[in-house]
């Protein structure tokens, strides 16, 4: 009798402890994930549900396979909110471009159709073999080549050879996630190669999450989507934040005034909008008098949040206006690199041309990809001479 009483007392204590902790349970967590994926309990196989703890918070780690897809979820153990969701075709096939659901509470994924056919990369022919010294043969630029008037860091804005544009890739990702370009932060699209297929890597931040997509650059199909909680991302949409009053030029002026220079005196002046702990800031940097200057400036108030000044052996020793030397433009440097490679502007992608300094000398670092190769050049910013060239398999 005493043993039964002790057992009942222990059960009551355990029940009381259980009641102090609010938890949705494994079955409810699994159902939330299945409903979000549009998968029935009978369709799902290899279901795994595990209760995990991170930073004092409990969440369920859920994975399963259904209709040729692999799903992964993280579900809040108390509220049932979906913290992270991921879906990939089990055989590497592309995901279909979805129709956004009106139900935004869990931001459901579209119902999984049968796995689509694999879309292979466009056949550009066999890439030429690289010479032993890794430097491509020099060929004259076409006489009727069009001058480079657009920024070379965004060559994919004009699609070639059936490629969709970077903007179209961004729009596909935004539509899948249920947002507009005006609502998200730090929206980017970069052209890349994955397993021999040319894809756009699209990423953006919004409402406390980091979104990442891989999108086929030929068909526009979503190959992979990922959503993860990020404590540095604002918890609201961009349009719900008060509009910043500080421009990039104003941030540059604030940094220059603090350092005691004018815009005509410094080299390599840049200002980029970034996020730090959920707040928008400008990262401003420049070179002058043998130093590198770095600033963080609030995009809403213009206040200097951080400033650094450190010696840099690559920085010019004097002020810019004390040097009468004029530099070629980034477009001219890009044209010289293309001529050296024997390629046209429409043949390349993922191109960049940046002014840099080495041991006080100005030069452009130019890079681009074409035909399965990556090209890199260093070009004298004064004379236009090619100081270094490399070509290697991408």
C-alpha cells in the first residue's frame, strides 16, 4: 500500500512539473510541419522528430521525405511557430516555382507535385584546354565591340544565351517567400555554378529570418530554398521601419569631416549600407596618407558609431589632389582584360573591376568567368598595362 502511495505521489509531482512547462509535443510539431509542406501523414516516410534546446529555448527538429522531396523543419517547442524550413529534391531535380499561399501564419510551402524532370545546364560546347602557363592566348578585341557603359559588377542584368536576369531570379525568390523587394533587407543575386549547372544565389533578410535560394539561370526554377532565424535581422518588414534620413553621400561627408579630408584628397572612397544588430548602418572606408580609414555611421541619425584608422602599406603616401596622375576608368580596365582574353562582354558573367593599391601604386583587379574558366587580371591604373593575368578551371 505504501509503495502504491509513493508511486501516486511521484506521478502527481511529475504531472505538476510537466504542467509548469508549456510544450506542444512531438505529434503537434510533426503535424505543423506536414501541414506546412502540404504533405499527408500517409505520404511522409523516414519521419524523425527530436526535441532540442538552444540558448535556453526548446524547439523540435523535424525531417521527413515525401513525393521525391526531403524536408527539414525547426518548430518552436512552446508556440508552434516555424523557425526554419527547407525543402530539396531528393534526386537533385529543380523545385517548381510556387504560387504564394494566402495563409501567411506559417508561410507554407507549396504542395509537392511529383518530382520534375532534371533540367541540365545549357551546352556551351567543350571549354578550350588551358595553356601550360595558365595565360590565355592574346587576341585583338573585335573592332566593332560595344564600349562598356554599364557597371561591370552586374553583367547579368542583361541576360545572354537564354539566361534570365538577376532581377527575374530575385522576383522568383521573393514570390516564393511571399514578400516584395520593398519589404526585405540586403537583397542580392549572384551568378554561380553548382554541380555544372549555372544558378543564381539569391538571399535577403526580413522579419527575423535569413532567406537563401538557388535558382536555375536558364529556366528560372527554384532548385533549393532555405529559411533560418537570424538575431541580427530586423523583426519587421522594411516598409514598417521608419525611413532613413541619411544618404550614402552624407555618410561619406560625415566620415571625411571627422578624418579631416575632402573627397578630392582621398583614394578608394566607398559607402555600403549594411545591418548591424538589426539597425541599418553605412560602412564607409577610404585610403590616404598611408592609412586606411573605416567608419560605421547610423543610417537613421548620421551618428558615427565606430571609427578606425590604421597604417596600410598599400595605401598611397600622399593626398589625391597632390598627385596630378589620372587613372583609366574601370570600364577601360575591363575592356583591356576582355581583349587580352579574346572574349566579348556578352561571353562573360560574374564580372568585377575594383581599384586597389599595392605598395602605394594604383591598379585595377579585374575578374570574370566564361566557358568553365575563371579569369583574373591586375591592370596598371595609370598606363593600362596588364601586370598579371591568370586563368584556371572554375
